[in-house]
C-alpha cells in the first residue's frame, strides 16, 4: 500500500456539495449506502453519517486512518476488484472527488467500475481536472455517451466549470461527470473493460497536470487512441 502524499486539506461536506451540485440530504435517506472513492479520512462521509445514519463506505488507495463509523476499504481502482465484488449494484450514491478517476492511468476503467456500483435509481458524481481525458479525434464525450448507453445501459453527462484550487485559491478548470442508473450489462468487469477499450481506445499518459507537493502522486492527462 502506498504511503500518503502531501496533499492540501481534506474537503468537507459543504465543499463536496459545491463541487458536485448535490443536495446530500435529498439524495441520501437513513440506511442508504454512500461510497466515496478517494475519501481520505472520510470527513464528508462522517458529517453525513452524523446527520442521517447512512451507511458510509470510504475507499482509499493510500494507507491512512479513516474516521470511526466508516466502512473503510483500501483498494486502488480499477485494478483491485474488491469494492466491485462487495458493492456491485449496492450503492445509492458514489462520489469521486479528485480521487480514482483523477489519479488513475485509465480513467475510463474507473468510470466503468464506479458505474457498476450503482443501484437502479442511484448516481455517481465524479470531479476531475477538465484536461484529464481527451481523445485523438477530440470526440471523447460523444464516444463515452454512446458506450455507456449501448454497452452499460446508463446515461453519462459532462459539465465543464471553473472552480478554485483548495490549496492556492487560483482558478482551476474542472470537469463534473455524472452517471445515472444501474448497469444493465451481464458482462463481468474485465469484459466491460475490454469493451471500453474496443469502443474508446487504449489509454496513453501524455503530460502531468498536477503533482502533490512531495511529488509522490501525479494527475496525468490521458489520451485515448
Ligand atoms: C487528493 S485526495 C482527495 C480526498 C477527498 N476526496 C477530498 O476531496 O478532499 C485523493 C484521494 O484519492 C485516493 N485515490 C487516488 N487514486 C486512487 C485509486 N486509483 N483508487 C482509489 N482511490 C484512489 C487517494 O488514496 C486519496 O484518498
């Protein structure tokens, strides 16, 4: 397990709401399951747990102390299938705020993985840098929409917006990705990854968009070709 990089302060529930545009009180009732991929200590999850007695699940690729009450899983998506095995079609909400999609070398596979965790009326909201995913022919959003509709049976939406860096307060071009509904495909995770590769292409890392102060964690731009 990787040691923890020097990242700025962890975001709270209010900042999560700002970035995702979710009303957490509205979309989570008592007893519902919220999986936060890249939860860190689980500040936002814990705030919601105290308000509503939800089932908070926090996933991290790095070893750290996670707040009490949170079901903590240490797994790097998409390679580690333990979260998929335990929570396939089991989440009422999945969030990923500058977590696995931002840091993974193949963000498409993370999107597929997170989409597989959703229950029927659930949604996944992912926040990453705008430049994270591109395709050689620049039509990545259309390709992803078509892939999710035809293969996964789910809708995927993209919204570009500018927010501020929580660290330096400078403007930061951001991408919000929203996936809705549960996956209708009977294919297993690996076969879905293979379908993704056929439809969208191979992921290739091109340039570093961000790195943690100690340079142990990088967000790479990925091109699909
Ligand atoms: C910059 S922190 C973001 C923490 C929190 N979401 C926030 O907004 O304050 C990145 C988090 O993503 C996790 N992460 C990075 N790559 C991941 C991966 N491939 N799978 C699962 N978690 C990952 C890290 O372990 C860390 O908890």
